[in-house]
């Protein structure tokens, strides 16, 4: 499997997941959308067709909190129209752009058929600030306290399920929204839904089961990796992975119902933002521990500094901190994908599998970031991406443990073999040493014999030289010219033979040291015999021995 195949599989899997999340077997061919503040559901059956999302154009009254009676008395201004779900801070009407903080009234008319049903208005944290909902003039509750100014208002977000009995063929939904926190979102992030009571209950039950399964799986993985780190502190990747998942759980705390146990909005908000701001640098540290040569050494430290600094800025309510960190998150995710691709190109261990998982997480994270910006229409994929990442990481760890276990078994078997056959191995080694000593003694004996032969062979020519020189020295004046010539000729012959013998000895020495190249050739055997006879002739003459 190559890098491009891994990326392609990831993208196809993500598209498939998105398609599955978006599909509904009960969805009709054409889904109604609101236009100019009116949603026509007269041909919609909540029992047969299922829930309907209240998406489209809503009436919008900026910096106004109109009551239902104000609309009945026609005491309202001409409405503007704004898209839902979408933040008001990223929309504009006739070149008019709405600021992040302020308050407004949303209004939607829903045309129904004659069936008088018990219907639920349902949303899961669609509005992250303060809201108050009126249905057909009745206050059905909301989140927090809507106000004209920050000092008298309070923000909150909870699961929104508002049941009501339909008594007419027209439904008026009025929602007051206020946002005075610079790092919160004004308006709708997710859609509102209308649906029959049983359908809504099934939907919430399904979401609860999915969330519990995900949070349970993540918590098990967190405990598992913390335990691994305690047993093997030098493997920091286990610590970073456990912390990363802990921060992810903190970020998704509102989705998992933490607000039911801790109703304080500010505390839950701070926990969520802390989880998000710390998850990014922790993940950079995790990548550094897995692929140390592919990532710049200073980037994880820089990510930690930016994360802590941004969280402090958030606590001090510095404007646009969340928007800034969304950009940091997207850039970090893209950089991590590049690192994973680089590791795969270099054939690092499990790099292709890691590339698959990290690409899935990054794309799902980018999807959610763009969704929160209100720039796309999609579904939340981050929690599924994280869960997929954990499953793949578990596979990688299992693979590594399996490899390590096989190596340990192999080493244990080798050690057991050595321990079991240690005596035989020692005896075998001792015998080899003894054989080498015997061979060395034979070589030394051969060398001694060789030097004995060389000494014997040199003795004749050197003795002849000595006797001839002695005779010439003692009787030089008494010898005639012919005798002198014969003696000098004998000296020359003996010296030449001695020289050749020494030269052959030098050649033999070089052959023993492998410093001479062996080149076989043809030799005259008769010439060699004659040369050796001449080498011994002087001594033979003295002893009156005839060599033939």
C-alpha cells in the first residue's frame, strides 16, 4: 500500500461516513425549506416522513426583543431575513454586517396540515449563548437569561426538547437570542427540528447510546494508556495519547451530558475550551514521540506556548481568541498530515496506518471547524474521527506488542538453547582451540626445519667464500695469475648462488605474508637441477664427493 492509496481510502471512507450520517430512509424526495420566514409543511406527515429541520430563511430583527403580542399588534419593524443555522456574525444584509455581540429576535411561521399532533421542538445545543423560545405565544423556556446587556444576562446551553400540542394549522416560533461574550457564538450553530414525540424520543435515545459508547471507549483507552505509561515511563507516546483523549473528552463534555451534573455554564465552557486548546499541542507532542525525525523539534514547544497563551487570552475575554485558535487548529491538522505523509514515504513503522487514522481525524476536525464557522452544511464528525483514531492506534499498539513479544520469545529460546548446550559449546570451542594449537605447533616445526635447511644450504657457499678469501689473502703473492683467476671466479659463482638463495628466501617470506601475487608459469627443470648442483659443488669437491 502506498501513500496515495492510503489517502484515497481515507477520503472515500469519510465520504461514506458523511453520506451515511446524512441519509435517512424516511426522507422524502423533496425536503421543504423556509423562505421569507415561512415554512410550508402542509404536505408533511411527521409520523410517516419523520422529523423536519427548520432550515432556511427566518425573519430577523437585530437589536430587538419583540414579544408575541408585538407581532399581534403589528408593533414591529420590517423584518430582515437571515439563514438558519448560521451565525449572525458571518452574515450580512445589504452590505450590513452584524457584530459578534448583541441581541436579536428570530421568527418563523410554520404551515401545518389539519392533523392535531403532539410535536416536539428539538435541538442539541443549537444556540451556545442565551435564548428564550415562544411557540404560538406561549413561553416554553430556553437557555440562560436573555438580556439587553451583559450585566443582566447569563449564557447556557442544554439539550432542548420542548413538547407542545398543535391546536391550529399554523405554528409561530419566536426565539430571542443574546450574546455578550466575545468568545461565544451569536445565533444558531446547529439546526432546530420539529418532530413527532416518539420520533424525537427515539432520536435522543439513539444519540445517547452512541455518545455513551464513544465516551466509554475513550475512557477505557485513556486508563489503558495511563497504565502503560506507569509501567513504561520512557514511552511518552502512551502519556501523550492518554492526555490527548482526556482533552478530547473535555471538549465534547457538553455532548456527553456533563451539563446535567454541573449546571454552571461558565465552568463547562472553560472545561471545553481548555480541552480544545490543550488537545492541539498534546497531539503535536504525540507526533513528535512517534516520528521524531520528521517533525521540527521546536514546533511542539511552540504549540504548547500558543495553546496556553490562547487559553489565558480566552479567560481574559480577549476578542476573536476562538477564531484565531480555529485557524491554528486547521493549520496544525494540515501540518500533521504532511508529517504523516513524509513518514509514510520514508517507510517508517506503521506509518501508512497512522496516515490513514490521522487523515481521518484531521478531515473530520476541519469539517467541524468549518461547520462551527457556519461556512458549510454538514454533520459533526470529530467524535467519530477521534474514535476511529483510537481504534487504529489500538491496532498499532497491538502490532507493536506482538512484534516485541515475538522478539522476546526468540531471544528466550536462544538463551534457553545456550544454557542447555553450554557445556557442549564449551567443549566444542575447547577442541577448536586445541586443534588450532596443534596446527600452530606443526607450523612452528615446519618453520624450524625450513630455517635449518636454509642454514645448511647457506653454509656451503659461505664456507667456500671464506676459504677462498683466506687462501687469496695468505698466498696472494705466491699464486700465479691462472690460480688467482680460478679462485676469483669461484668466489663470484659462490656469491651469485648465495644471492639467488637469499632472493628465493625473500620471495618465500612474501608469499607467506600474502604480499606477492601468485602467477604460475613454465620452468626448466634441468636448469634448476644444474643451479642446485652448482650451489653444493664447492662443499662436494672439498669432501671429494661427485654429484651427477
